[in-house]
């Protein structure tokens, strides 16, 4: 069983995703885990969704270029981000955040996110 259950609702479809915590940013991970469940209206930026969360964490092992399937906390925006492909900041096919993010989890299979063509609501809870 996955650590996290992520549901992305587009208005017409509901996409269920499974994710597992990583050890890249342990303090940020703990802050997010303590705030679960999280829910919000997400904006789409390229192949990324992000939404504000009630967590205030400092930069921790932050980086701008991330892997496909990364779930990360964006310190500048107090937001949780889901990455599944290139963003406007990418120079190729790699996902790239607008500014460095703290990686906290990895989504097992992001293929269904390709259907997201606008904003969506996102819910993150214990798997």
C-alpha cells in the first residue's frame, strides 16, 4: 500500500494516484504529514499542478529540476506541486520548477495526468 493517496478532480474526471514518501526533505515531509489531509484548487503550469497548503517550511535540499512523478513543496509559494512533464521553465522534456522545491514524495504512475488540461482540485491523504 502506498504512503499517500492523491485524487485529482478535473470536473469531468477523477484521477486516483498513489505516492510514496522520499527522504530528500525529512523536515518538510514531517510538516506535510502532520497537516494531512490536504485539499485545494490547483493551477496548471505546463505539466505541473500546484496548490496552496497550510505549511510553512524552509528550503531543504531544494532543487529546480525534478523527476517525472515528483511531489514537492514550493517554499516561495507555500504550495504542493505535482510534476509529470515539462513546464515553461524546462529546457527539454525534464520537469523544472519555477524556483527550487523540496522533494517529499514520488507518484508511482503519472500517465493519467496527461488528461489534465486546466486547473483541478487536488486532495492528498494518508494512503
